[in-house]
C-alpha cells in the first residue's frame, strides 16, 4: 500500500519492500514462538516479572507485527494488529499450553499497552521513510536489533535480580457474637461448602479455588493448621504464637507443589520471585456484644515492577482474607 502523497513505486522497488516485509514477518513469528517457549519452560523464571518481559518484549512484538504488515493495512491496523495478535496468543497459551489465568490477567494490561506503543512507533518511523530503498537498507538490521534487545535484558535481569521487599495485607471484620463463640473458628474451620463466603474477583474471575477446610492438629510439640482449598490445594500454617481467646500466629509452609499445579506455575508461594511468609488472626472485643477479627498475611517479593505486583497482591490476598472472614462471621453469628 502506498501513501496518498507518493507516486506509485516501480515494480522492482515494490518487490524489495515485500521482501523486507517478509523478513519482518519471519522475525516476528520467531519471536512469538520464543516468547511462548519462555512462558512455559521457566528458563528465565526470576525475570518473568521484570521490565524486559512486561514491557520491552511486547513493545518489540507490536513493532515487528506492524513492520510486517505495513504493506497490507492502514494506520488503524497498527492498533488492531497487536491487539488481535495477543487476543490469539494468550488463549493459545492458556488453553493449549496450560498457562495459568492469573498470570495472563496480570500481564495483559502491560502487553496491550506496550504492543500498541511498539506498533505506533514503527508506523511513525515508516511514514518518515519516503523511499523503500532506504527502508530496505535498515529494516533487517532494525528487526534483528529489536529481536535481540529484550532477550539481552531478560538475561541481564536474571543475572542481577532485585532485592526482596516485604508487604503485608490486612483485613478485618466486626462480628455480632461473643468472643468465646468466635475463637474456635480461628483455630479450625471444618467442611466449608462452595456456597459459603462472598463473591470476589480472585475466586470467581481469576479462578483461585475457594477454601475447603482448616484443621488445627498436633505434631509432636508443634501445632499446625492444615489448610485445603478446593479439592487438591494443600498448605500448612505452623503456629508460632498462641494466646487463647486473643491471638494466633503462624509461618506458612508448602509441603508440595499443589498451589502452582492448580493455580499458576509462575506464582510459587515459596519460589524465586515470591515467598508467602507468615500470617495470623487477632481477636479484639469491641463491647456491646461485638468482636473484631483481623487477619493478616505477610509476604516477600522481588521484582522491578514491585509497585504493580504489590497492587495485585493487595487485591488477590485481600480477596482471600475477606472471603475467609466472611465465612467466620456468618458461622459465628449463625
């Protein structure tokens, strides 16, 4: 497609432009396949949430798909093309390669914005190049440079990971019940049915299984709350402090990989990016026949996008806590 203010180009020049576009297309396809491979092999696990993966890589893909298609579509295609590509790519990764929905939801805003940005950048550069001979001279070099840059940064981020940062998520609920009736529910919550609790983004949209039970057991001299979500997710809360009627605290332990298996393999609760560390309940009498139950969860995370991922942690862990507190409130008041 020629610009409205340009004379039609000779046949041999158009053929060179088509070959340049084909080079872009092949580079883009190779980059897409390599991206899918990285998503599912864990080769660069520690840089999965870094700037290169979340920003530069989708920028490059958007730029390349636009560079490949400038002979085909108008400037509107610079927005539609990367959106359409990601609309095909992410369902393929989710359904075909079993990538978790949580990670896809978290990266999608960055990828859409960066992909459209790369596409528009390529379109602006293309409009300034009035001769296809000049375009052909730099297209392949630019394509190779673009393709190499994000992976160089991915390896750099892998070699020099950011420092760990600690975050705490806290929720509370006021319950119209006596503290003696509420306290046992902070120790054990047996046989939680699927219709208990509240509707949340984390459980009902992102697909995290709902809590099924929590049992306090004695293992030698150690008290442990054994938790289960859904049918298969298992974890332990090893009690570190117990003040009957007032407070219980614990350290988290994950004896198997059921959390990753049934949620998302990149969100390990005790992995290179994230460590769910400790938590606990406090019970505070308010007078007038009410008590306040506070549930806290502390985790450590390392990422160059700490501000963004911490917002997701606040939302998703906050949903989990709010749902558990709603179950406790309903049972105590009932």
